[in-house]
């Protein structure tokens, strides 16, 4: 029994010595990293201009979705169990979706179709972050700030001539979100993050593509709304000790 107690005391003393010798964990410093994940949204086109005496059906809703991947850079400042900072990131997007309605016009004696689509090409955010360390190596945080994206919206109506409304826009909006991050090495962190971004609506101009009136400009007829949800994993390297 005495030997067992002595062995236990020795092991505890060695553990305490090792803990005292280990450098304290610090989140303060600049970092860079990479991220990858999935993005999705919902689009509900709205007809804002009357196309004529023949009633049109309500434009169909659809849900753009796809891959997101890119990189980020930022700075953290730790005070006690609190961590604050700022971050910028840029990601390429493969987020797209479309939907069709046939017949789009009622009362016509021939087939007609309306097709709507949106494609997001990239996303930039500049955000503030703030969080609490539940342990020295685990951080829960919230984040929010500026979001900028490029989106291409289009609507095409076959009646049977082709009428199309198309526009590629760079949109500015806002984003909020949060995540959980762990420091798994002296200079390495990994995180799981969710962001929601909302952007302004667009109303693309149109043109008649074929038929006797080909080339005739059309007034903006459909409005598109834009929002994105993003969930992604990220790894960061923190400079300094």
C-alpha cells in the first residue's frame, strides 16, 4: 500500500511539473487559413411588370445550392477567457439553382414555358468576431459584418418567341453567424462555422431574342431576392507563440 501511495504521489508530482512547464495557450495573433463547405439559399422571383392581357402564372420558387471553398485571414486578441478580433475571407461558389413553369401563360393555344435561375460565383466577407473560451483550447463565438457576392439572375419565357431577362450583379449586404473553434496545436486551430447573408433584390433588363421583334428591349419584369446560408470547416495557422 505504501509503495502504491508513493507511486501515485510521484505520478501526480510529475504531472504538475509537466503542466507548469507547458507554455500557456494564447489565441492572440495574426492567422491565415483555408475553408471548404456547402452553401444554399432560396429565391422567390416576383413579377413586377405586366406582360400583357394574358394572365401569367406565379414564378416558381427554387433553392440554389452547391460547394463553397476559399481562404481567410484575421487577427485575434485574447483577454482572460474572452477572444475578440476581425476576419476577412474570399470564397469561390458553385451555388446555383433553377426552376420552370409550363404553361407559364394561361389561355394560350400553344405550349409556353417560363424558366428562372440564379448562380452565385463568389463571396467576400469582412466580419468582427467575439467569443468565450469554455476551456483554454475551445472557443465559442459569434460573428457579423459586411458580405459581397456576385450573382447572375435570368428569366426566359418561350411564347413561342424567346424573351429573356439576364443580369450579372455584384451585391453588397450583411452577414451574421457563429461557430466553434479549437486550438489543437501550438499554432493550429480548426473550426466549424455557420453564416447567413442577405443581399438586395435585382430586376434584370430584358430583350426579345428571336422572331419578328428580335432585339427589342424589354422593361425589367421580374424581381429576384437573394440570401445565402453557408456551413463550412476551416483550418488556420496562427503566427507567433
